[in-house]
């Protein structure tokens, strides 16, 4: 992860945003790799996948992923975007299940 993020950092323009999705198992590794790539921390948002995810008896429901937000250096101070919530609750619909790590189109639309 450090290698491909370093390459991303190399080719990004100054001020470019970066969002990487991860789950709780890889959150620390992901933030460390982003730090190693010299990308500036901007925050983290939670994607609440709702209760539709498969439960496992005796364990917490894995219904959250994290969108770790960074940028290459400083970002423009003039934005025309609204303030986004820290938790985005969006169910993955059948129409969006094109791959194993699919994300809802509406979620991605909000982040972009």
C-alpha cells in the first residue's frame, strides 16, 4: 500500500484530494501508509452500510467502512461544496454490486 500511495502522491497535483476506503481491520495500516506517502490529513468519515450486512453471531456487525481523506499539500480555501456529515448512512443496492468491494453510487456522488 505504501508503494502505490507513494506513486499516487508523486503524480498528484498540489491540493489534490485523496479518499481511501478501509475497514476497521486495516484502518491503522491505511492511515500509516497515507502518512508515509506524505499526504496531508484532512479527516475521516464513516460509511454506515446499514443493517443489511451479514451478521456474525457473538461479534459486532461489520456495517461500517471508513473514508480516510487526505490531500497533497494544502487545499484551496474557497470551496463551493456543502459541509458533509461525518457519518453517511447508505445501503448498497443491487444495482451497485458490480464487484466485491462495491460502493453505493449515491455515497460516491456525495464524496465527489
